[in-house]
C-alpha cells in the first residue's frame, strides 16, 4: 500500500492575504517565478541509453512563506506523445502558483506507438516510475524549493491521470531518481483517467477528485464510475464531477476543473477535511 502522508493543518497559513481573497483558494499572487527544464531524474530509454527527465517549476514570486504545498501535473497523450509544455497543464500550474502552491509540470518517458501497442503495461510502468521520481525530487529538495514535504499532491489528464492514480495507489517505486525519499502523495486529481487495478486502492490512501465525461469513448465513463465505486468500498475520500454529454479531454471545462481542484485540494491538503462529495 502506498504510504499516505499525514495532513498538516495550515492554521494561520490559510489566513486571508488580500481583502476577501484567501491563499490556496484565490489568485493572491500576480508575479510568478518560473524555472524551466529542471532535471529531476534519469532512466533508460527505449535504446537503453539514459533519458534526462525534466520538469518546469512555477512558484509565487516574493512569497513570505517558505513551506508551501506542492502540486505535480502530468500531461496526457496516450503514453506516446505530449510534453510538460501542454497548454492546459501549464495554465493550471500557473493558476495554482498564483494561489500560493509550488507547481510542477513534468515530462516522462514516452513509448513509440508500436511499443505501446505491444506492451502498454510497460509504458504505464515507466511513466509511473518517472512521476514517482518527480515526487521524490520535490521532497528531497523541499527546503531549497520552499516546499512542505508533507503536502505534495499530484494530478493529470488521460494518460497523465492514469499515471497519477498509479503513483497514489500502486507500490512499484522504480529507479528514476532521488532514492531514499517517499513518493507518497496527499491527494490526487484524476481528469478522465482510470486505475488499471482497482484493488490497488486501499483504505486510508490519498483522497481523490474524479472528473469524467459521460460520452468519453477513449477512456470509457464506466471506468470513472468504477473508480468511484472502489473509493466508496475502500472508504477513500473522493469527489466526483461527471460531465454530462462531454467526450474525452473536455478542456472547455477548464475553469470548472480549476475551481473544483482548488476547492478539493484546499479541503483535503490544506485544512484536512475528508468528507466524500458526489455530484449528481
């Protein structure tokens, strides 16, 4: 069972910064610090040679707090395409940095279409190992980056959501970087993904936000519903937002996804409320 980190109550850290705005819920910062192409690990590529694994960091500028929650975003692309510069995830990373988080958008090893067709499990495992290394990297460098190592959340879309769910609920660490540190996460944001082995989710593990289109033909809506059922069975706190009539990757709901994610993470990572919520 993946290690679940204790939630640290934010206390005065969650105090209003400007007027009615509240840190971690509202964009209280205007200026950001952005650092590109940070190497967080290395792993063998398809040809056996090492692949440099990189992420982009986004943090509020001139932030008086030096122990901020962190949020890792993982792009989609069917495990064969995409990058950390995906427009929507860059936007989400920036929005959360403006709320006071340290955000990261990561690259991970991609398969070729042929290799994925032949062995999808291997491609998923590589992505999971790399994302785990990104969590460990942030934890290993928490003091330098101004991160609270006990408050690291993860999220993604499509293949990135599969990867985030695997990081949260599977056990396989891999060897992609920063050994000796935990890859446990405090919460998960699943945007139209799925968990290959539902039994991997066990009681006491990370709270889960699920967003899924009812007309998704790439990752069927039934996979999202099954994840809800497993969370209920395991007693894992969850929030479910079905998008009626939406297909796969419905980014027209970006503002809604941003708001739901901010509220969910505030309750489960910042103040530690763990009441399951289900939209109907």
